[in-house]
């Protein structure tokens, strides 16, 4: 930031300097907002990751399937769990990036504070000296008016007053001249001191502007790279998730309808003999075909 374009015609004004400081404060605030954004995104990613893990572990999903489709479903739930773990890891990464942004902001704040304290002291010293100089100027101008009035009084009353009164007028004129010389000397000394302070302020103002420019370049570069890195992290997370989903697709490619049907048949088969046909049976025919059962001959009982 070119210090020469942040001057102001009023020596005691800090309008240009204040404008720079406000811009730097806004930049620091913007970094804080992005830092908070990362923290909030981390909360969302972590919550989403945990929900996915809970879903994959607790929610039934084709639990009675058999053979190759069962293996595909197992792979599906495992990879969903892995995706959840990936989101939790991303949340941790985002928190680490937010901490880096915070450290960067605090480092810049600390370095800026040193320069700001120097400039505050210079501004205060400059303004005090300016005030003293203006007071010295005011006194000097008053002494000039006093001397002029004394001279005019001497000339006006040269032939109208007594010798003693004339001596008083000359004495007052001499006193005003002496006071004028003192005030003139004091005024010039104040001007000299103010000029030295003004030169020192101008030099430090330029140095401060150069420092602030370098710091702002660093901040914009860091902020830009932080956003770039954040987008890359999100993109990488998507790539990793797709790799996990690809594992599910590969598992599904290995799923065989014929094998699963065959597996079920072999696991649950109950026999190859079908039940015999149920035929009509005539009740009477059935009765005629039944041979009567004779009672056994009675055996005499010995008494």
C-alpha cells in the first residue's frame, strides 16, 4: 500500500491510516468467518458420518439373503460404514485447517500490534506538538498585535503627553518587543520540533503502509490457498467415497442369480419324491374286501 496515497492535508488527521486499519480488520474478520465455516462444516461431516455408521450397523438390510447376494449386501453395509468413517476423518481434517487459520490470524494480529503501537505513539506525539505549535503561533501573533498597538500609541501621543507618560509608552513598547522576541523564538522552536516529528511520522507512516501491504498480500494468499485446499479435500473425499462404492459395484458384479438359486435349493431341499396321487375309495367296496376276523375257539377251563 503506497503510503503517499493515504495522506491527508490536515497534519493531525489519520483518515488515510484509519482506512487501512479498517481494511485490515475487515480482512481478519473474513478469515474468522471462514474459520467458523470450517468448524460448522466439520460438525455436519461428523454428524453425517456417525449417522451413516449407525445406519449400517443397526438397520436391517436384506439380512436373510443367501450366498453371493448376501456377500454383496455385506460389502454394501461395510462400505457405507467406511464412508461414514471417511466423513468423520474429514471432520477432523477440517478442524485442523480451522486451527491453522486461527493461528495465522493471531500471528498477523501480534505482528500488526507492534506497528500499530508505534504509529499510535507517533500520532499522539505529533498531535501534541502540533497543538503546542499552534498555541505558540497564537501567542506570537498576539505579541505582534501588542507590539503594533504599543508603537501606534507612541506615535499617536508623541506631542500630546508629558515626558513621564511618554517614557511609560516607550517602556511598554520595549516590553512588547521583548515579549514578541521571546514568543517568536518559542514559535520557531516549536515549528522546528514539529517538522522533525512530521518527518519522523512520514517515514514511519510509509514503513507501516509497506508492512501492512506485505501482510495483506500474505493474508489474501493464505486465504485463497485455504479455500483451494478445502475444495481439494472435499473433492478427495468424493473420490475416496466413489472408490468405496466401486467396491460395492464389483461385489454386485460377482452376484450370480443361478448360484444363489442353486445354493438355496441345496440348502433347503426336502426330497425328490413327490406325494402319490390321492385316489377315490368306495366305502362299500372297501368293506367287502375286508375278511371277517373270527374269534378264537373257546378253551374249556378245568375246574
